[in-house]
């Protein structure tokens, strides 16, 4: 990769700019440019897309995205120490890289991009799940993005793609699978990163659906699933008592056995339950 863009290896970049990863920022740098290029390719054809990247650090994935032909890349980096390294990449790709120093949780990135937009990021561990939930829960659907290609801790990735009756199945799986098609496309060991985290990582690719998989009011579905999974070991007739009224009749009306637990109920049934609650 270094021979493609003419920039130095990432270890040299880190030394030159004294970029010691900060734990409080959730930083674990991926330094293998072959791996960052592979992640960029997992996002699909980028030549006609603007790309949003959160937490680029010294720019390994940024270089992969640009080298793979992204039309334009917007990077949002909270750590001001990384900006000079990113500016060196911008100079190599004139007009194709915009750098914003700030907090991705506070930035309206969509306003700075032109569609179609793909989000590709090695997300900082401390904000990864929160960003995903925000991207999956806009006020209006479909959202600004067409796909998300995101790196998480392996356990979080497994929660996103989990199916009923498995250990990782819960609200995150329901939210992701209600409005998108998620799949794990890559696994990475701790030693791929500097510093090496204590956990394995995985890349998840989510392709948005133009409409949710089953009709339901988002707020009601969120409320019902929160009640169900907050007491996931209890039978639904107990965990959903807070809905009021005859909960058993409500459950039976949508084909759910009241003695079942949340982890046994699929997305379609939860959506049916949310519709019944809204109608009542």
C-alpha cells in the first residue's frame, strides 16, 4: 500500500508524530495497510460514493479507502495529535479528503457529504455501539447512508448478527436486523492492532433496507424490546407487566406463548407485538 500512495509505513508515521494510542479515547491502531485495504474493499465499490470515517487515527483505513477509489472521504477525528498525519494524506489526494477535528457524536456529518454515502470505520471501542444505534435510529428512514462497514469488538459484532435462542441475541440484533441486512465479513486477532487489545475484533457490513423488514412504530418497538430483554430470564407475561392490561391476552393475540422468554421471540413476532401495543 505504501508503494501505491507514496506515503511512509504507518509505524513511521506514528513515530514521526508521537502518536501513542490513548486508552481513554478507545484507540487501537491498525497498522497493516494490507488489512486496511481489505476492509475498504469489504465496503463495496467506492468510486461513486462519499465515505464517512470516524476515528481514523493515523490514517491507515483512510489510505485504504482513497487507494481503493473512494470519490471523497470525510474523516472525523477527536484527537488533535492525529490531524498532521491526516493532512499529509490529504496532500497526496488533493480535493478528496476532508478532515474534521471534533466529536462524531456532535457532528452532522451527512450535511457535509453527497450521496450515495457509505460509512466505513474502525470505530473507537468506547463509542462504537452508540454510533451504530444512532445510525440505525434516525427520525426518518431510509437514512443518509447506504451501507455501514464497521469494526467492533467480536462480542459486539456477534450481538449485531445474533439469531433467537442464542446467547448474544438481544435488542441490538433486533434493531440492526429490523432495518438492515448485517453480516460479519472479517475477523481480526488482537495482535493486528497497536496496542493489542484484550479482545478479538470483527468487521460487520450492514446494508440498509429501503423500509423496515416488518411494520412497527420505532418508539413502541424500542419500549417493548427494552422491557422484554431487561428481564430476559423472566417469562414475557412477567417482564411485560409494565404494559398494563391483560398481557397474556395481548401476547396470545400475536401468537406468542406467555411463558416464552425474550430470547425465544423473533423479529417478526416482536414487530407484531409492537403493532398490537400501539393499536391498544
